[in-house]
C-alpha cells in the first residue's frame, strides 16, 4: 500500500517538475526511478563574483583574487535514484553530483545539505531545484558579503581561479546570446517584431532589428554624420548617446569601422582651430600649426606652411595647394570660397574669430584685399571686354566694327555676342535675317550724337 502511494506521489511530483522546469529535466527512468536534472544557477541581476584560490592551489598568482560581474553560473548536474518508499519513508539517493566545468569543488558539503532538506512524508525535488537555481546554496557553501540590498559579492574557492574566470565569462556570454536569440522583440523603427537572432541589443538596453540599425548607421558613416551613429531610441537621441566600437563592429564592415573611427578623431581635432587636415584625399590626417621662432613675424608668410607628419606633404594653409613659398600670394580662385564665407559672417560672429585665430587676421585681410581687387577687375572685364572663344583672352574694342580677329589665336568672333565666325565668310553672322546680330556690324548707339538733333519731319526714326 505504501509503495503504491509513493509511486503516485513520485509521478505527480515529476509531472509538476516537468511543467515548471521543462528544460531542467533531462531524463527519467520509470522502471528504476532514475532522474537526471541539469539546473543552471541564476544570480538574477549582475553580481560580483570573486574567485579565490583554495588550500590546494599553489603558484605566485594563486593568492590574487579575481572578480567577475555575472548573472549566470554553469549548471549543476544531479543524478537521483528514487526509492520505492520515497517520499514517505526514504530520501532520494544522490548517485552523482557535480557542476559543469568543475566550478563547484565542494560536492560533499552540498550533498549533505540537500539530504538535510528532506523530511519524511514530503516531496523535496522542487525545493532542491529551486534552492540550486536561485543560488541560495552559495550563501551556505561560501562566504558571501552583502554590501548593498541589490548587490551581492560572492566568493567562490577554486584550485585555478584564472582558468575558471575565462570559463565563467564565456558561459555567461553564450547563455545570454542563446536566450536572446530564442525570444522575439519589437523594433520601434520598423514597428515589427523580430526574432532575437535578427535583432541587436545595444549597451543602453534598447533593442532594434539589425536591418534598421545597419541601414541607418551605414548611411550616417557614408555621409560623415558620425554623431548619429548611436541608439535610435528618442531618449538616447536626445541625450546624444553614441555607439561604441564593439557595437559598430557588429553592424559595419571593417572599412566602415575605420571611417567611423577617423570621423570621430576628426571631430575631436576640429575643435582645435589651429589644426588643418591634410588635403591629400588618401591621408587627411590632422596637421598642427607649427611653432614659429620668436623672431619670426606673422606677416612673413611662413605661418601658412603646414607639413603632414603622416604623408610628408607640405602645403599652404590657405589654398591647400603645394607650398608655394612665403612671398607668393595664394591663387584667388582657390581662396574664393574661404573669402566669401568670411565676408558673410557678422563682425561679432564667433566663427569669424575662429577663422582669424586659425589663419591670422593679417593674412585674411591681405587675402580679402586681393579678392576685392580681383572682383573689381572681373566686373570691368565683363563690362568693357569680350573674351575670345578660342583662347579666352580678353579683347577691348574702342572703335570699329564688331568683327574681331584675335591677335593671339587668329580666331574670328563677334564682339557683341562672343560667337565664333567663319573665317571664309565672317560677315554672314551679321547678314542673316532673324539672327540677334543681324545688321549689327556697327554699333550706332555708341556714336556721340548731338543732344539738339531732331528728326526731319516726314521721316520715321530708326
């Protein structure tokens, strides 16, 4: 009668255990009552685990403690044999007890504690599983220091702490990756749920699908907007939370990672107004302003010289071209963009002061003067001359017809519109009806007419 009641209780206990912890129940033998349990040790939140060398350890590093931040420990393997009179009269027989990766050497102490938990007439398997799973047994096996309510520092003894540390860290990473890949998570960008294997969890805790992160980050890296390579959550975007190198490497290629690192470095150097980047497209390393001797004057022109330490290229800090010496002025077309940006800035703008600090106020004023003179010359050339369509040399006409022959390249052209003329018949341009220059071989408007001249009555004014 007792054996029948025990068999029923064992069956009910095993069914409950399988329903609560299906992953822990490895196998069961119904004929001989053999049960195998694989119980992972869950520390809950991240806890500091200190690994100490036990009395059997030796060596110079055996006395140095190692600390790890862990939330999981490798499972404890239990092989049990249930007597026919369990749970009324006898306790389960523990035929085998050890921990994966041998991180738990004090087996005899744990075995004794488990047997002490059994009381006649009561099932105990659930209590054993929960006691090991929740890591409560560590508080009795080893010394645990409770520093904060939410943080427990646990000390574990082991013959080789430095070897065990790498094993525990690898198990932590592998378990979290496996657990993450089996669950589904919603992506706040595409508003779709994805399996964890297709998602990416950032250090801030936010999870997005890998496709959305790749599309965004790779576009920002290509466009040079490195500040936006970070978490896509609105709160993190507001806080300016950027991605670290490990996160970028999980998404981008090696070339993109190198460009991302270069952009971050460039952003740091851009905050120094005296730094200019090398104009060589394959280099673009930051170049610092050289230290001039005390007797060197700023207006001497040597302060414009920059030499890249990476590629050795010497260039002018104004026009970014090969160093042309301290006495030669920079070509105006190359410096035109800089001058226009400087002229558009208000006098009290901080950007104006930054440019003056970087390039020198006297140099900027000299460049600005040359630019204005060049612009005045361009206005006069456009108003008073016509450029040859063959060699682009400017020609000024004081009198005569609009048929011009360039003295340099012998190109025939029209002084009114700048069109090329046929060398064999240049006047066809002026005799073709409907052409804008028809009957305009001479400009009669340029003749000096008497202000008192009046048209003769009976003739229409042309």
